[in-house]
C-alpha cells in the first residue's frame, strides 16, 4: 500500500506543484505575448500607420514603406539574439528576461504616443523606425531566454512547458484581433484615423510593467546554476554548432511565414478580397483562439511521441492544402470562406509549431542554449517572417495574382519538411 501511495504521489500533481507551473508559464509567456502583440497590432493597423507616418500619393508605395520599416526592424533581432542570448548564458535567464521586457515596453510605448508626420515631419517615420529597432533588439533575446527558462525548470515536460511560448502568441493574436474588430466596428473612419489606432498600442504599453514586476520575482533555473559556463557562447555556437543552427532556422520557416501571413490577413481581406476590415480581424481572432487552445495539447503530445513525427505530418498536409485554401477564398470571397481558410491554416500551423521550442532547446547544450535558440529563431523570423508581409505585398503587385501568398507558403513548407528529414537522418531531433 505504501508503494502504491508513493507512486500516486509522484503521478498526481500537488497544488504546490501546479501553482509553480502556473507561475513559470505566466512569468515567461507574458513577455513573449507582449512581443507578438506589438508585432500583430503594427501589421493589423499598417494601412493607418502608412497614412500617419509614411504619407505618399501612391497607396501601395505607402504600404510598402510601412511594411518595409516593419521588415527592416527585424535586422535588429539577430543582433539582440546574440547580445541578450549571450548575456543569458553568462548571467542567467532571469536577468535577460527582465531586461528584454523593459526594452520591449519602451518600443511599444513610442508608437502609442508618437506624433504624426503632419505634426513633426520627417522625424515621425525616423522615430517609428527607431522604435521598431528597439522592439526588434529586445525581442531578439526573448524567445531563447524564456524557452530555456521553462525547459530547464521542468525538463521532463519540455514539450508542454515550452509550447506555452507559442500559445501566448495565439493569445496575442486573439487580443490584437479583438481590439482591431472593436476599433473598426465602434469608431468612425475619421476617429480611427485621428486617435483610434493608438488604443491597441496604449494597451500594450500597460502590459509591460506587469510583466517586469512578475519577472523580477522569478527564481533562476537549477540547470543553469549547475551548468559549466563558457567564456563566449556566441563564439562557441558559431564555431561548433552551425548544423544545429541551420536545423533550427529551417524547421521554423513554415511556421513563421504562416504566422506573418495571418498577420497580413486583415490587409489582404480588405485590399484583395474587397471585404470589410472587420472581417479580417474576426478571422484572425478565431485563428488566435485556435492557436492559444490547441498548442499546449500538441506540446504535451510531443513529449509522448516525439517532435518531428507530429511536425512532418502537419507540414505535409499544410503543403498540400494551403494553395487550394487561397483558391477557395478568392473564388468565393465572404466572411464565411475567409473564416474557413484561416481556421484551416491556423489548425495546421498550431499543430506544426507547438513542438518547435522543445525541438530547438534539445539541439543546444545548457551552456549555449539561449544563444543558439535565440540566434536561429531570430534569423528565421527575420528572413522568412518579418519580410513576409512585404514580400507578399510585392508579389501581388508584381504578378497581379491574389494567389501568390499560397505559392509563397508552399515553398516555405518544402524547406521546413526537408530540414526535419535531415535532422532525423542526422539523429539531431526526435
């Protein structure tokens, strides 16, 4: 009986254990949520930001400038990944997480209070660009540090714990889409143009201090404290772990392009499908809800059956069906068909990318884990994520083909699937 009791106590989580898990998830996910919330809001309100800060006569050029600023700000992410990732591997996950959320809050706040081009002239787009660079730099260290923090506190449940990183992104999309829908439904176009677009950014500014307070109360991970430190994590990763970096980047391509395609969806729904702006926000709101709910379940499943098995199945279905989804959406443009296509993409995306944080953490040893994850993640999101809205806008303008995003996503799926097969052959991923 005593043996049965001991077994039961090990398998049934105690209230104290459950409370610890919840605190860890909230402490780390809130920063990742703020990072992605800011990016999503910027993408959703791109057409309004274009008129406020990049006013030119051609609407497409104005929008390209806005998304170009968004894309170029991603160049700061790999730099932030190396600086803050190395800082985390040398001084601790807690120190890096606290610093990154403070800088993120400043970047979001700058957009919320920035005067328009009509008020301060050329200084407005320059300062918007500065705010995006600061946001990109701080976000560069966020994913690696927060994922390492979750995995190292509970390595036996690394898939489940680290999947909350991406579940929080779903929550961000849900919240940003809710703001977008409410603003476009409740305010008149002149009100949105004048001040309404600032409301979502102002809310993001409020999240930062809460996250900063929570993170200052966290405890460092036992695994980091026990691990041997290296003098230069950056040099170690680049010199000895190049293949692992490439696998991290390649596996991420499908999910990061899908992420930012969904971010672009309100603009696509309005400009290419001729639907009301609120339709795009409603569709992405549902997508955010799907990601938020589904990802932790898939993360838990990946602890049981492996990461790449799930990702290969989801990625293959994504490749086969994403282009037909765009054909269907364009042939019958309506809120219902938009919802159908977006929900399908969101289901596959959530299933594919839930295991990625754990897969990437498995690639790198503790001494260089944050640097390796942060650098590969941010190289991938910079090249294949941050430039997605710009690339898709340019492809549609060049080809006059509304199905161009589907082709773009199919190419991304091929690269990621090849990477996963390679990782399995090299026995670098399970």
